[in-house]
């Protein structure tokens, strides 16, 4: 078996959390019968934009308007060696909708992009790696946004929507977009002043796309705490734009929180279901649960447990009652928070986020000003350099590490997460100093180390199962901050003999050191099992619930490195490793690191069953097992007297058929009751689904 120490010429990687949200928002399109006003072509010009990741310039967009009115747009950014590089030629019709788009280059995952759209007469045609089709436009206008589009296309869509009589356009291949004006700001940078308008485009995803246009309806900015695109020279305005975006999201969240969910009564009972005993991995048949407000007070056989007079009774006959699920690897965004609850996820561990934004979201969830799970934060640390993660917390010295850890401790963070660019010789200090405060330490394996080094340096937990394979597939000179950490797995994971003495010795070390593993196998299913033009198997069970534009985006395919056969065998090897870890007694936590959260927790659990874990053990992993790891088992993780009322009711038996975990009827999160279907509807999900059975 070859040892890999160089980056292959063709390699891709998992999309980062900020880039995922940006790129999912840009996968869209249309047909409309509404009258649309004539839109004058923009004058010849060149406008430059900067892409900012965590306050660092990481790329650009250049939009050039030719004398003919045709647009030439070049866009690229670098996110730890990854990122898109696209060139688009766009020609607009008199109503501002495209009559031609040719896009080429490569996407975030370094996969070649060739996307063509044209209208001739009334016939619209398009072709790309995801789909191809045609449509005869019987009336009105049509708007197409590329499967992998440049950011400028969002502004063109906004401008076309504003020109339509009812501020709506239908979407090719399917769907409809709507626009609403939200805010106006006057920005000042030096001697410059600029008025900008904030718009919300809905219908393309599960949350609105927020963007800023100038007074001429030209693209000005899209901003987030992680990744922003803004007109060159206006970077200093990002905080002001971020604040306006936060206000818009908060207003939307509060409206949703007022619309749905109600606190349980002072006396309540969930009566007659089969209660899952997470501690002992068993079902208690025909049991009832009693509670008061947000606390469980008693549990026992229905026949012998008296329900207090006047108690609110929730019928669970024929259903399974379980503790709320945990997702132990998230980077939660406010727009995603309600989806976790709809999927029965009542607690998440956030492994890297903007400190201030996360604190505000946690406060508003606790105050019932937003719908979302309980959030346990982890403090993120990385080193500076070209592959630094999208964070402002970069540490290269003991003094810098000490200051960052001190701040996280003051904020009551229970954990530190180390990332890939931390200097190896700084790791022992970070571990020792964090442990001195009682903080857990987990993370990626920094470049220059392998997984065994990280364990011996004092890590409590390893994120991502690929790092366990890299322990044997690459040497320490390999730069695992790059796509190599995925391409090496795709091409060589199946060659590793998991029964070999060196692998078994490593497993023994993990057990001796009580190392927790957060495998995130659903991430690698998306990389190794997804094929371009087909819905990713990670999402195929729920694709029919999602807006058409998201469904289309789920056809992007996976990793470019390796053959399909190599990748299929690699994914099988990852699942085999997860099964080995379980049988060896290595604690596993169910984390997803997913772009579209909630549903992927269910898929992660299904994959553990595929790996050979019994369904009751998998449910324990996702409930009391996670709570024990985070030392919250006295408060959460099981259905027991004195614990918080985090409970889900499932119309099925996931202890026998793990896929039944998708059939959630009722969710109680911190004592607030939600009807799962009503919450899904509020989020914007359709009722249909194609549930898989395992």
C-alpha cells in the first residue's frame, strides 16, 4: 500500500459551513405570466468586489458590463485551499431576465463547471452536470440561475423580481421566487457615502436570501459572520450590514416563535406509549411519563401510574417515546435552528461559530424569541496561515492560546476545538491549559501530526473518521489541511487492513485513553457515494420535502478524486471502522457537520446501523451517550424524574427499525411542545417524503 505525501492534481473536499450556505443559496430559477416592466441595460462599467472570510480578503468578483450590455463576470475565492473559480457571460433581455448565460470554471469542490442556458424565440434550454432540459415559454418572462452560479446572478434575479408587477417570478426547472424590501442604510467610508437597500428573496431555500443593492439596483453586498461579498472599498461597512441582517433574521425568528409551540401545563402526562430507556437500551412497553412545566416528575407503567386530576394528557398509544436527540457536530445558523427541533433534535454541540452571534442566538432561544435546540458551544482555535479556518481566533503562541482559552472559559464554554493549522508544538500547552480549567479538548488532527500523536498529546476526542485512516495512509510531512485529507481516503482507504496489528494497536490506544470519536460518516457518504445528476443518498429520503432549488443543489455529486469503485469501497471501509470502534468499546457520538441539518442526524443513525450497530445502541449514542460525554446526563439525555422535558414522540419503533426515527409526531424541547408537521410547514417543507427503510 502506497503512502501518500503529495496532493493529487485533482481533488475536492467537504464544503465549509459558511460556503455551504452561500452556495446553496445560489443554486436556483424561472417562468412567469406576470407583466414585467422594461429594464434599461446598465451602462458600460467595471465593478469590483471583495470576498471576505473572517475579516480576511479571500477572493473577488469582477463584473464588467460591455458596450453591448452583455455582462462578463469573474468570481473566485480561496477557503483553506478550496473554493470556486467561475467565469460567466450573461446577456439580459429588455425585462432584465437572462436570455443567455454561459458559465465555466470549477466549483467549491474543484469540480469542472460547464453550464449553458439560452432562450431562442420562446424556447428556453439549459444543460449542466446536474440536469438538462427545455421549456416553451407560453407567456411572460423566464429567469434562469446557473447550477453553479456567480454571486452577481443573485442581484440580477433581485432586479428582475423588482421589475415584475407582483414581485414574483417562477423558477426553472421548478418553483417560484418572491422579493421583499426590508431596510435602507446610508453608509459612510472616508469621504464616500452610499445608500443601499436590503432585500429578501424567498422561495429558493428554507430561509430567505438576504442581499444588498445600490440605488441603481446593482449588486452591493451579501454578508454573514463567516463569509461576505461586498463592493470593493466598502469592507468597513460589513459590521453595519451584519447588524441589519441580524435584525431581519431576529424579526423573522420571533414571528415564527410566536406562531408555534406552547409551554406544557404545570401538570402533564404523556400516556400509554412505549418509552425508550436510553440507559439500558430497551423499550418499556405501555409506560407513561408525568411532568410539571419543563421537568419530568415520574415514569412508570400506565396501569399503575396515576395521572393527576386536571393534568394535560398527550396520547402516545401505539407510539414510541424517546429522549430528544443530540447532534454533536454542528455549526448552527439561526435560519437552521427550527429545523433541528422539527427533526427531534433538542440539543446540539456547536464546534465553531461566531462568538457574539452564537451567544445572541442562545439567549433568544432560551427566551422563546426563536425556535431552536439547546446549544452547547465549543471554543474554536486555529493557527494563522493560508489554510486558517474561517475564524478571528488565530493563535500561534502560548500567550495567544492562553488569552483565547481564558475568554472561552469566562464565557462558560465546556470544550476547546483545535483545528488544522495549529502548530504541533503548541498542542501540548493548549491541552494542558484547557484541562486545567476542566475543559474537554477535541478537534482535527493538526498538520504535522497524526491521530496517534493527537491522542498521546491529550486529546479527549477526535472529529471525523477520515483522520483515523490518515494515521496510516499518509506520513507527517503530508499537508492534511489540503484536499489530501479526503482524496487519500477516496483512493486508498480500502487498501488498509483494518485487522492488521498496527490498526488494532491504535484501537487499543483509543480504548485505553477513553477517546471519543465523532465520525460524521454522513459527510463522507456525500463525498464518496453521491454522483453528479442524482440526489445525494444522504438526502434522498427527504428530498421531496425540500424546495426544488435545494433538490437541484443536492445533485452536485461528491468528491472528484478516485474512481466510483474506489470511493464506494472507501465508504464501506469507513463504515467498517465505525463498527470496529463500537465493538471495541470506543465511545461514539453522533455528529453531522451538515449543510442541511436535522434530517442528517437521522441519516447518521441509519448509517451506524448499516455499520453493524444495533438500533437500541444507536439511539443510546444519540441521547444519553452524548449527554454523558458532555457531562449533562444529570440534566438531559434520558427520560427520568428530575430531568429536563426534552422528549420526542415517534409514530413507529426506531428501536427495531432505525428509519422510524424520521416519523416524528411531537417534540417537547425544554418543556415547549411542538407539532412536528406544523413546524415543518412553517419552515417551508412539503408533506411528502420517500422514507428509506433499514
